[in-house]
């Protein structure tokens, strides 16, 4: 299994660059652990990752 950690910004820039301006710098800086590595991602995966990352980030922000 090829696990890889990348910034959300890298995923967005490669697969959904039109979303880049919609995200904050803090959101783009979130570390994402990819179970099967960066090269295995597809565009629909990127959308799911962005949604989940923002959701988790907002949940954490509300707890602080």
C-alpha cells in the first residue's frame, strides 16, 4: 500500500483548479493522507476530499 501525505492545494491544483480561488489559504494548507497515493486520484475523488476537508476544518474551528 502506497500511503502519501499531500497538501489539499496540490490535489485541487491538479484535479479541480477552478476551485482554487474558492478556498482559503488555511484550507489549502490542510494535510491529506492518501491511502493509494497521489497518482491514483481522479477528479471526483478530489471533490469528495475537498468537501470532507472543509467540513472537518470547520468542525475543528467551532470546537476552539
